[in-house]
């Protein structure tokens, strides 16, 4: 029988008999979802029953009250009474009420657990509900859900239990490691999680040393990493190979300072001859013995001296292995192999550069072409285009000459052994003063060659900076020194850069501000930040303030919530340049984290700040926050890309390029296409550059749009009436799209899943080309080679064949352009009238020849005996191409 009102049942609550009240509550519990409106009028009576300690069914009264408050929308009161219901609140039920209250209870529990400083203790009843949820996950074998809840609630006991209880412990550990590194936002708690993971990895039947070392990199525990490597070397069989692989991963993921400390620990604990220098670091590390001859010259040549023979003493063999490990950690092997790959597989199309060179006529586009050439040949050591166009290159004067000289550092990136020899004619000389622009560019080039691997060159650059008297030389010296000593935290270098900054020279001070941030990258040093912020607030030079705004952000790299106090201070500053520094600081502190709070803050500034530069920087910073989840960025910036403010539109374009770099994301490209026709030319510039960042290493098979964008770049460059700003974007886009001989990509994460520190830093400083073109060279730090290199235990490249299941067109290089040949006009036979023929016969009889006949004879002779100049040029070009296309044995596959 269906009832139409709950009034009769509610009236039973006023009875004196306890049994009737209990009966009424049971009935109300069954019908509360339908008659909650009527029951709510009697909610006070139900609450009185719950508060009566003598009432036997207090928990039932609490459950009914909780359901009524749920329907009324008062979730806090509903949660309070649900806690009072204790076991009667069934967490296994699938009703909407249960799911909502569980969600609210977990959210409230998370809030309390994340505020340990609050003296209010966590309600035991609330913790009981959460514990029952954990138990439900374990019963249903939903261990990943349990890990997620444990991390959200900071319950390390349940986190460990969820991993250990799983039948697939290694898989659960891998999942937990990924979640901890990408989603946990609190740095202190992240360290606690990673220490637990290290212990669990160590306790496996077969310890997972690879992932253990990745966790130890995050924990900045160099000593433990060295212990792991030596333990593997002491084992037999494939353990040595595992140690080598971990060393390669370490070089790819860790900072120079961390690698230096690992090398020092290896030499202390494992002996060895110390034959390989570190990646840079303390002054003592910089004075380490020189590295051995390294890097492979051919497929059969060892990457270093051959290892000890089998009959050597165990101690000698161990020392040799330690030396080999040190060579890998120093980066010698990796840099040598990558350099070899880029040289052999260079597929740069010089005709693109030639057409661009012939089409441009002003200094801005000239500089852009020089930068594009350096990007196209990044790491290939090929300066053929510059040598073939020396007269054109000589047009560069002043800072354009500085940029052109520095571009050699991008071209020879990684060619460290010959760096000083290659750049000798451009470096400061003792004999007398030279061109400041050339010498400054030369020092900057040395830094680009040794970027993030500068032990061998740091002391030279430091001495040149000390001795320099020219502001331009100091500018180049600061940039080069900052690049070479990146993240080493060396106090002597920092002090010299600070001394340069305090001279209050605008040109040198800008570079010094950036370089100070590079050297102290990620340190979050209080004294460093105090120095930089204090000087930024005092200086009158906008250039210095610009450099410091970037430098301050670099010091806060990867610090997450630890950077918030300074960011808050800078964001409230009345100076727009310091507010812009706050936006850069958010980008660096939370890079790759996807932090929602950081995204909300940036979006707020992007639409509210009164300064266009600050708004543009805020939107660009979104790209740095979201690059680990590139599919999210188009949705976040889609409305901003249609903003009335052109600076915001430019920023949204660059944010798409940064976050979706190398992905070929169709949604991002669909947002950029309208911006390539924007009425504001610098917005078109940003859209063109961003499209190249997204399309790099994409073929027509993987992304058909790449062909259209290539044609668009050519159209903008060759159009005489197009604006210089748009042309600048198109020329740089051509360089980015074909970067590194078409064998590199733009990647802000490493192969092991870490944020690629050097790549992120390079991308941030690259965006500053808006103010200063020479900083565009920093993009070379974000261009890792796309190659897979196999090595034997002797660090040699084996001869092997790899079968690919993909069609050749999927990864094929773009076809080279063909130079258009002028078509010869066909000769049309002249119609001869009968009367003309009679006249010619008469002239022939009289020994005279008509002028028309003479002309025709001469023209025929010219065609038959002298080939067109275009045909000769084409034949010469074909011969050069054929010579360049001769395959080299053992070249690594792209």
C-alpha cells in the first residue's frame, strides 16, 4: 500500500513509548527520500532523540537526520550526523546520498590532514569512515584507488599497505612513483613518499635500481645513488650493464651539481683513477683531471679506452669499471654519440635558407635568418651556409654581429673538445683590443657549446669575465658563464656575476641578472634572492630589471609551494617588471606540475593586470605549467586566444607552442590557424613560431597540416609587402621546424619522465627574444636528438638491424626543395610570304643576305653551342647533393 503523507509516522515521535519512536524512525529511514520535505519540519524532534544518551537507537536518529539535511543541501550538517550514525552509515551502498557524504567526508579529512599546524584533532568517527573506505578498496582489490586516497589524505600507512597488498607489487610501485612525481604538489610530503618508495624498491626480491635511482634524484641523495652504482658493479653478470644504463639515465635527468657529487662519492668509495671530469660544480670538481679521449668516431671505435682484459686482477677490473662509469656520468659518451648522430644524419635543406636570404632586405630579417640557420644546423657542426655567404654575413654590424658570432655556438653545440680552437678567432686576445661584439659573441658561443656541461670551460670564462673591460664582452661573458655553470651553485662564480651586476651597467647587468639565476638554478637560496630582489627594486635600468626578473624566477625553479611567499610579494609590487617576474617564477616553480591553484592565479592575472607585458607573461606561463598534459592546454587558453588584447593573444599562442611542443596537437593547431591571419603582426609572429614548435618532427603522414604551414612560412617570407614582425616569426619558424638537421625535437620532459631542466630553462629564456634577439639562441637547450643508440658493455655501437612495423613515410624526412628552372621559349617558325621568297631569291642572285636571315642564324648558334647558365648551376648543385648524400657506415637511425 502506497502512502501519500508521512504525517502519521512523524506523529509517533511524540509518543512516550520508546518502541513506537524506534518504529517511527525505521519507517522514516525508508521513506525519507520521498517525504524529506515533510520530515524536515520535525527535524528538531529527531535531533532531540539523537542527543538523548538514554535512547537506544541514537545512531538511527542520526542517520535519518543526516539524510534530511542532505536533501536540504546542508552537507556539513549531513556529514556531522552521518558521523554520529557510526556503523549504520553503510559506505558500501551505491546510493547518491552515500557517495556524496563519502566524498564530503574525504574532502574534510584531507583538509584536516593537510593542516597539521591546526591544533584541532581529527574526529575519530571521520577517520573511521575513511578507514572503512580503505578497507572497501582492499576488499574490491582496487589498490590504485587506495593509493590515490592515501596520497590525498597523507596516510603513509595505507599507502604502503596498498602497494604491498597488491599481487603485482612492481607494477603498483611504478604507478605510485609516477603519481608521486607528477601529481603530489607538496614538496615535503613528496620527499616522504619517495623515501617510502625507495625502501619498497630495495625490499623487492629483485630490487628495481633504475626507478630507485630516479627517486633518489628527486630526493637529491647523491651518496645513495653512488652506493647503488657500486653495489651493481660489485655484482656479476648483467648488473654492470645495469649500472651503466643507470649512469646514462642520471646524466639525462640530474643537474651538474648532483652528478659532481655522485662522481666524488664514486671516487671516494670505489677507487678508480678519476679519469673523467664531472658536469661542473665546486671549484675542486672543476680542477679534476681532464677526461680521457671520448666519443665514438665510427661504429667500431670504442667510446673510450678498452676495458681491462679478462685475466686482469679483480681490483684492476673494478677500477676500470668505475672509470667507465665516471666517463658516462661526465656526459662524454652521450655528448659524443649525439654529436656523431647529428653530423651523419644532417638533412638540412640549404635551399630554404637561400630563398629566405634572397627574399629579406632589412637587418631584423637578416638576424632572424642567422638565428634560423643556427637552429637548422644545431649540433651538426655544419657552417656551410655561412661560409658560402660571407659577403652577405658581413652586413651584420654591432649587436647583429654579436648574434651571428654566438650562432656558431648553437651550430657546434656539444663539440666541446675543439671549442676553443673553433672559436679562437672570435675570442678576446692578449695582443690588443678587438671587436667587442665579436668577442662577446664568441664567449656566449662557448657557453652555448658547453651548456649544462661546463667543467672544462668554466674557469676560462670566469677569467675572461674578470679581465673584460668592454660592456659587450662582459655581456657575452656573463651569458656564456651562466650557461656553462648552470645549476652548479658555485659561490665564486655567483660573486663575480654579482660584482658585474653592481657596476650598474645596463648592458652587462642584464646578462648578469640572467646568469645569476642560471648558476643558482633551483637553489631557492635566501641570500641570493634577497640580493637580486633588493637590487631590482633599487636600479633605474630597465635592462637590468628585465634580466633580474628572469634570474629570480630561475632561482625558484621546481620549488613548488616553497616559492609562494616570494611570489606573493613580487605579485603585489607596483613595478610591472617585478610583477612579471612573479609570473615567470610561477612558471618555473610549478613547471610541469599542472597545479590547479597556479593555473587559476595565472588566469586571474591574465585578465586583470593593468600591464600588457605582465598579462602576456602570465598566459605564456600556462604553457610551462601544463606541458605534461598538453591535451589540456587548448581548452584552458581557447578563450584567451580570442581576447581583445593582442598581448594576451600572443601569450596564448606561445603557451600552446610550449605545452604542445612536438605533439602535432590538432586542437592546438586549429586555435593557431586563425591567429596566423591576425590583424596585429606580432600576434602572427607568435602563432607562426608556436606552430613550428608543435609541428617539429611531424611528417605529412602523422600530421597533414605540416605541409600547409611550410607553404605559409615561405609565403610570408617571400611577400615583399608583409610586415617585418610577421617575417621574423616565419623565418624563426622555418629554423625551428627543421632544427638540428631535422633530427631533433622540442621536449621539456626527459625520456625517463623527469622535467628536463635545461630544456625548460632554455624555453623560458627563448621567450625573452621579444626584448633581446640574441636570447633566441637559448632554444638550442630544448632540442634533444631523436635517436636510439645501442651500446655494448664496452660502450661500443654494435652493428645491428632494427625492423620497424611502421610505414617508411611515417618517419621519412621531408623531400628537399627543387630550384625552379626557367623554361626556354620555343622558337616559332616565321611564316614566309611568296613575295618575300621571290625577293630573297633575287637578293641571293645579287649576293646579298637579308638582315632577318642573319639574325636567325646567330640566334640558332647561340642556343646550340652555349648552354643556359641555369643548367650549369643545376648540374653543379646535383653534384654537391650527390656527394653529400653518400651514406656513412654505422650512422645511428633517427
